[in-house]
């Protein structure tokens, strides 16, 4: 039986492309170390790009999220204000900065922000 080519190949291709893009951006913001800027955690599955000033929601509204955000960073020549953090440290930071107050708190997810 012939395998379905289109869908799965496309997914793998996109994933490779995404990893390459992410690696490029993280490489810049973590000085090539790929570890959490706070605790040094090195498992890439738990790392992501963090807005140092906590204005992530606003920025994502402007440029989009995921690969769109990463592409815009490359296009803008890696603007300052970003760091690589693990999920734990991002959560802790959010609580410290009260970033959950309006838009990141699951309690408020019922309200759609445009
Ligand atoms: Zn961390």
C-alpha cells in the first residue's frame, strides 16, 4: 500500500525548518549556550524565548507568535530585550512581575482579546 506522502513529509519539513529557525534565534539570545538564563537548565524541550520586560503579549499582537515572531527578530537584526528561559523560570518570573494579572491567567481565557 502506498504511503501518504504529502501530509507527513510536510510536517517533518516544517518541523526541521522550525528547529533551524529556533536554533538560530536561541543561539543569539543565549550566546550559543542553549541554557536557561536564570537557572542554567539545558533541556531544549523546556526552553523558550522570553520577553525580558514582560511585554510578550503586546509584542505577539504586533508580529505574531511562534515562527512569525522568530522571523521578525531575525529581520529586525535581533533587537535586545529577549532571553532564553526554561518553563519553570518563565512561570516564576511571571508571578514575580504580576504578568498574569490580565491576559495570561487561565481564569481569564474565556474572554477573547483581539
Ligand atoms: Zn530556568
